[in-house]
C-alpha cells in the first residue's frame, strides 16, 4: 500500500466548514474597501528575489532566514512572495501608475515564510494589503486607520483590539537614533537575549520589539526615538493624532513600536489584541515614502497596511464574532422523483437567489432523507411526495423551529419563503 501523502508542514487546508468564516471576513473587507474607492490589484505569487532584497533589506530575518527562494530552469533566483507591498510597488511602477499620480490599491492572497508554525502563524498564510500612493500628508494615514477602525466595528471586534502608534521619523533621523541605540546596547550586550545580540549588528531597531524580559529591562533606560525625530516628522505625527482625535479613534503612543521591514518611515501603527496570546498583532502598517525610489522609480510618498487573515479568523472564532454565521443550507429539498426535485430546486433558486438550496441526491427512503436534511443543518426541509407532485404542492417542514409543517402550492413557494424565512445570512 502506498504511503499517504500529507500537506507540507505549516501549509494548511481550509475545509468547507471553516471557509464560511473566511468568506464572511473577505466579503466584509471587499465591501469596506469599495466604500473607500480602493481598487483591487492582483499580483503574482512569485517574484525575482532581488525585489525583496532591495525592498525588505538583506539583513532582515525575512530575507536571511524565512524566504522560499529557488533557481528556475534559467538559473534565475525567484522567491515566493513573503509580503505584498514590494510586489504592489513593482507592479505600479512597471505599468506607469505611480509617478505624479494618486492611487489606492488593495490585494488579497497567500504569502510564504519559512517560520516555526504555531497557532495563527503558518508558512503559507494569507494577507489583505491596502496601499496608497502619491499622498504625503497625514490625512491619508488617518484615513487608513479610520478605515481599519470601521472594519473592526463591522466585524464586531472593536472591543477586542486597540491601536498603537509611533513615528520612525525620516531616514536621517532614524540613522542618528540607530547610532545612539547601538552605542547604548553595546554597553549592556551580555544582558540581551541571543536574538537581540544577533540583531545588534544587523537590524538593531527590531530589538525594541523584543519580548524578552531581560532585554526589556535594558531598554527601559535606552535612548528614545522620539528625542531624535526631525521637525517635519514631529509635525506630521502631531497632525495625525489631531485627525484621529477628531474622528474619535482611540490610540496609545508606543515609542518602541517599530516595523520589521527596512522601508518604513514616519507613521507606523498596529492594531493589537490580548485575545490570541503571543500572536497579538492583527493589522499593521505605516508610511514608506522612499520605497518606490529604492526600487527604481521616482520619489513617491506611500502608506499602507496588511492584515493576516488566519489571525483575524482565529479572533472572530475566539470572540464569538462568527457564531451568527450559518454553515448549512437554508433549504433541503427531497423527493422520490429526482426529476421533480431538481426542477423545483431550480425554480426556488430563480425566485429566491439569496437562499442556499441543497437538493437531495442518491435516493433512499424519506426517513433517511429527513435525517440527511437534519444532519445538513438546513432550516427547512421541502418534501415532494407522490401526493404533493400530483397536487403541484410541496410540504414545508421546519427543522429548527417549533412550527407546524405546511403544504404550499409550488407556484407560490417563492412568495411563501420570502414571508417566512427572515434574517437570512448571506
């Protein structure tokens, strides 16, 4: 007997009983982005490796340890995308969409990183990314944050998340801060955890994000990025905070908030939750004004964010935000005459397209069919027996409510369903 082939570790199947939550989340996000007039862009999963080395930074953990990189048959180095922003910039620049233009894009799809799999964090994971190009002011930063706050309200998660803000300043200001931070940390190098010691030479700002208690104790007396901000970045951050205050969006300033990618500047933000344990960030982003030029384009201001769908699905399920979702059909139609059943099912789908109709297939006695209907989770069984077929009627049997069954003329079944099946979940 052949050995069973299983999925690659960290690359998971999403089964039908689970995709209802994914579809609800994705549909909610699509409707929201349409409200804000963001257009969908669909990007390749594979890009040239150089794109990520130049954008993310060669000394980041992603490029050094986490990318799925391989040589194709032409001996060119290709990489499964670890994030979406670089590909979005590449596409916008390649198709002439960025220079002296304002663009609002969004994308959705799988990303790939070779990390240790854990709950809510996988090697193939899914993100929704939102990017805006051509706008330098804090008002677009505020719009993105306000948009994300609206999403949490629509998903019923507003009480489960909180917003953290910081400013990384200009590249020059950040370089001055980095120099001061490294000088301070070298004096306390032995007290840092091993990851932070390694990052000290390559990506010291990420040390600020360390969860290690010993490292955090060292950082308590470290230089503050706020003290090194340039005047323009300070004013940008102040205006952003005023806009969020005016919009009623609560936030906390976290001076140690940094992003793991080299291209960020000025505004950075994260929506975090305490409901998922260590995997607390559910949405993160910020401004990356230098990335387009870094990838060969003209200077173009830009800002965006990304959300991990696995974590949001987990948050919805953990906090009860998915409990209202219907996972079975609305109607389960059964008959001893398959032709009559299929015809009536099509009639119902034509008249009430918002309803989910499952037609029984495979034959069997009515008793067995009723059990199948009940097991399906359907709200209502439609029964076509010999008498119903002769009289051009159908028996409506409520499976989840204490209501008497009724015989209804097939010609007015759509009208009857509209009056008696309310509060449908799409």
